[in-house]
């Protein structure tokens, strides 16, 4: 079999949204699985709506997700001469024609047809005109589409789809100003880039029969098509900003990891038994376009959060430390001025569901000017607490080796000696070190903060709370 060639073809009229990212991911996965090529094409023929800012945002989103491409990015705006050439080719072959009908005439015909209960379709006035003199009259170029028979394809996701040719219009392929139209340029690009499989959103299903007829007219191979069902919000309406963030990069800013996003996106429509967790390499092996479901999927933020928590919990602390640093800086924390950030991350990654939570949870390690949780203080600080804390500090000072085991041993020994339960001293220590009642484990915190800082914080708490 010849090599599979796939493409992602975003229109740069906004950021990379969740649906586009999923389309890109499916294309990328199949290319990697089949050792084919993944091509990036920027569909910027709509000059008025396309912006460089959007191109940059799309590239940034793909880079963040780890979707690298083998060829491109190609820009349609660089290809205008090529499109012109192909328009001419179809004209020369008698497969396209110049249409001189004015916009007003067309509008009048459309209205008449509608009134008479007919289809608002081009009536073919110019379809069989004899060659016209080149007298500067404005014209569009229309594709001479077959008027009988049907056009069908075996969609890799949706099965056989068929359209009656009589339903399809003689598509305009070049406007009066000489610019080519959308369906035409997509076909020329897919054909000249030798795309073998087109995976795209199912909002393009209606374009496909028109595109197939163009491939046939150009006498080039028709690619396979896979139309991916839509993504819906919880209310079953098409996913939009109403449902929350739809920009992929907004999820990074909300503290999501790219691997969680990828894992979540692939599960929007694709399944593999009842497995939920997939790493990239795993996905490359297991993914197939035929296992993408036919029905729309519902975006579930809780599930994304669950996956994110999973990847943070199992993430490499060194990498997480790097990723959390900008979030800490946003919180006015410079991790260089405090305990080792990797050690800090290790104490937090078990419980943080997002990198924002991880950052919030890390702040107390670096800022010791926090307030104390009031209800926590009321519960943890009893009249006997200050003297217990003093005694504990003395023991800590004399601790020879400083490790999780030795700290734990110290607390056990201390409780036995004083005849108290850990619950009578632990919560006070926790508050003194972190200001909160929900923090990493006490021994872990002491280990990360070190003896000196632990003493400083306990003394600060005693001065403030230990009346
Ligand atoms: N540019 C189109 C879009 O962003 C995609 C066209 C295609 O994949 O054929 O929806």
C-alpha cells in the first residue's frame, strides 16, 4: 500500500479550539500509526477573516499538545497562481464555464424559483453558452457538474453517504474578482499534496460530494473521507463558549497538562474497550479511525479534571516543577528563594487536580507571612499545646539524621513519652507550618522546610496563637 498522507487544515480565524484539536489529533495519530505523513495547511484564502495572530495561536496549540507535522505549514494564500491554473484547465476541458449572470439576476431567479416551490439552484443560463467575446464583462467561473446520477462515498466513520447530483449546484470555483472559492481550493490542495485520507469535522459532509465531483473532473484519485461527529456541551447543544473554555490554550492556563488534554480529546468519540488512560505511544498503537463512534460526544469537564489529576499524580516531579514555576511567579513566589521546588512538588502532586491547585498549594512553602485558619486554630490550639510544641522543637533540634523515617520516629516517641495521641499535636504543627488544615503530610513538610524553617514557623505560631 502506498504511504498514507493526512492533513490538518485549520482556517486561521481564531484560536485552536477543542474540536479542531481533536481533528488534528486523529489525523496525527493515524499518520504516526501508519508511518505516513502529517501535513499542516493553513486555509487562509478568506483574507478578511484570517489573521497572523490566529495562525500563531494554532501553531502554539499544536506544539503544546505535541502534534508535530512532517510538511508545512503551507498557506493557501501562497497558492493563488496554482488555483488559477486549475481553473483554466477545467475551462479548457469544457468542464467549467464562465457565467455572466449578475448578482441581481441570480437573486431574482432564486426568488422566482422559491415562489414556485422549486429549489433555489442556479438555472444553468450560461452553462451552454457558445464561446463569448472577451469584452471585459464581469464573470464568475462555474464548475459544470453532472446533473444526473448520484455521488457517494464510503465514509470511514459514517458508512455510505450518497447525494443526488441533481441536488448539487454548478459550484462557483472562481469569483468575479478572480479569487478561487473554498471547496475548489481544498480539492486542489488535497490533490496536489497527494492527501490519501481526509479526516475532518462532519460539518463538512455537505461539501464532500461537490469536492468528489471536482476530483473526478480533474481526473485525480479521490481520497478516503472520515467525518468526525460533533462535540456537544452537557445540554446537547454544539460545544461553544457558553459551556466554558473552548480554546485549547485556555486549558493550559487553567493548569491542565497536555497529556491529560490529549487523552481526553481522543476519548471524545474514540474508544478502546473500557480503557480510559492512554499515553501517546499507547495511542499510536491502539488508535484506528474505524473505532471512532458515529454519534456526537459530550464534553465532560469533570472527566478531563479526573484525567489531569491522574497525570499530575503520576507525573515526573522535575517536569512538574518546571511547569508550575510560571504559575508560582504569577503568585509572587520565586521558588529560587526557598525549599527545593522538586521536593515541594512531590509533597503536593498526590492531591492536586490542576497545576493551579499545585501552585496554590506550594505558596506556603515560600511565603511565611500567612494567616492561620481560624476554625483550625480553635480546634488545634489547647492550653497545653504551647508547651508541647516547645518540647517537640527541642527534640527536633537534637535529631541526628533528618529523614522521613527519623521524623516519624520522633513524633511517635514524643507522643509515647507525653502520653498523648498524634491528633493532640499534629494539627497544631500543621497549622504552624502551613496556616491550613489541609496540607501535605506533616513529616513531609518538616523534611522539605528543614529544621531551621520548621523552628521559625512554630515559634511564629507560638507568638501569635500560644497564649
Ligand atoms: N478549513 C476547514 C475548517 O477549518 C477544514 C477544511 C477541511 O478539513 O477540509 O473547518
